[in-house]
C-alpha cells in the first residue's frame, strides 16, 4: 500500500440521498424515542442470565474447593433472583420447574428510567 500524501484539492464531501425500498412510501423521520423503529435491533442476540447470589473468597480458599464444598452466598433462601441482560439488572424473579426443566417467573421488572439512572 502506498503512503503518498493526499492532496486536499482531491478530497470531496460525500453526499448521500435517502433511498426507499421498492413499494415503501417515504415516512417522516422519528422525533421521539417512542417513534423509533426497533425492527433493526430485534434480532440482535443478548445474554440473559440469572444470579442467585455472590460472595468473595480469597485465592487460598478458592484453591481448596472440591466436590462437596459449600460456598455461602450473600442472599437468603427464598429471596428473588437477579435477572441480567448483558450484565445489566432488568428484573427479579423466582425459579420454577416446567416439564423437568428450570425456568424463571418474573416477579418485578426494573423500569427503564431506573436502568438509565444506573448507567450514569
């Protein structure tokens, strides 16, 4: 690849025109978050995980863990689980069993405004 300097006289501003799909009428641009077209992100995969609790242990104790070891977590039995999407808390729920498989029943959904506050 050549590393020759580009003459500024050769640089032009790119101009793009909006193109409609065949059979699609031109729509006014969205002016608020409620009017956004979310179709473009509906197929984006996310990681959904449930957290039953946490704890901190030192490396010495970590290395001593083996089959049958018990690790005490910071939650009481019966407390709701945290439901996270890509590591962000979005809801709380409880474990259920459906056809011999674990599932989760949502008991509380974190509001969008609360989630936005946590990002700041």
